[in-house]
């Protein structure tokens, strides 16, 4: 699917490569344009805002991960060029790619309640929480609301996950979302991995297989009744 085929309202995660680091921005699709420009199709998205001002993405390398509302699947595009509409109301993203949905295994999230320890951004305070869900591309963690204040999308996150056998798995990524008051005085944060360590990939695969086995048993039990 070309980027203009993404349904209105679909969420877009932009990864902007600055050379030594990546910055993550979140936006959403407003509309797609069917007429190509320089062999690239385009979408209009909500502008990126920071401190009340529009953020310019410049000419850096950019990739866009779009969760299409039409099928709830992830599509990844290389953004060839970008800019603002004449009235500055829309961010325009252009991509020549004809993408296929990311392998379901990559984005399939598994619920889990392992203990975690994390540091976010410039605040080197180490805070304990617990895992909410995990996939090959990222994870969700829950902490007490007072543990982290002034969270910023794109902040670097370092975390350690401890399974029930106290094995430790280290991950690094960027904060892509947070939900305050997720559960009473809890905050849920979403992290996209910079790179998925082999040990973490193995952990995710094992958890997915376990969940699929449970689902299969329940389906078989339901079929017999």
C-alpha cells in the first residue's frame, strides 16, 4: 500500500535520524493525496508541535511507521521529503514506497507483569515498575505517577526487565507515548526499541508461543462444548 492509502486518523510515528541519535515524533493522518509528486505519494498529517511552535523536520533521514485504521496493521515508509502546507496547518509527508504490512509476529504484543527498572531522559533516577506488554519492536511499562514528571516524547529510555527466574534483560529505546492516570495513580509509558537484543527477542518469542498455546487450548475446549 502506498502512504496515501492510509486511512484518516491512522497514527504515525516518525523516526528522524540526526546521525548520532534518533528523535521520535507522533502525529496522525488527516488525508491522503492520490496524485503523485516526483513519483512519491503523500499524506497530510497533524503538524509536530513543541512549546506551542511547529517543529521543522528538515532534510534529515525520516521513516514513518503507520498503524492503518482500516486493518490495524503497521506499514513502514521512507519519507523522501517533507514540508508544511501553505497555511502551515498540515505537515506533508512524501514517500515513493509501496509497503506491505509488517510481519504480525513483529508487532504482536504479549501481556506480561515482569518487574522492571528504568531511567528516562536526562533524569538518571532509577525507578521500579512492572511490564505491561512487550513485542519484538517495543514495550509498555507502568510506574507510579509521581515517579516521573514532565515526560517528553522522544526521550531515551534505558530499562532492565526481570523475569520470574530473576534473569535480567536490558533494553534501550525512545518514549513514544505515555498515559497518565492509566490506573489510579499509575502512568503507562510506551517505548520503541532502538534495537532488539537477541535475548529479548527470544523472551518475546517464548511469551508469544506460550500465549498462543493457551489460546489454542481454550479454542479446542470451546469447540468441544
